[in-house]
């Protein structure tokens, strides 16, 4: 079941990048009881995204692009976000 934060991440990334592939994986259960676990079940995520917008961009710039698209989610409402951003064919 997808929670509201996961749905918001999916919506924001879809709007910003029109991805050819997008997977937002909720890793929160494996961090239950650890630092950053706020009890909501939506504190830790992995994003795997593929978009032509990442072509020619460095790995660091791709991560910055994703973080910008997510606004206040990383660091405010999401404790940890792992990003795997690729261009098609990579």
C-alpha cells in the first residue's frame, strides 16, 4: 500500500521529469526504531528514476535535480532518500 508521502514523491518526480521508468521504494520498515524513524512508516525511501532530462548530467547534478523537484520533502518530512537517477540506455 502506498502512503501519501510516497504518492507525493511519485507525483512530483513525474511532473518534473516525465520519467521513462520510476520506482519509489519505501524502505522505512527496515529502519523501524532507528534514528529518523518518525513512526509514520514513510521516513526512508529509495528512488530509481530514468529520464532523458538526466542525459549529459553528472551523478551529483542528477541528485540535486531530484532533490530540487522534491522541495521540502528530503530533510523535512523524509529522513533518508537514496537516489538512483539514470538517462535512458545507461
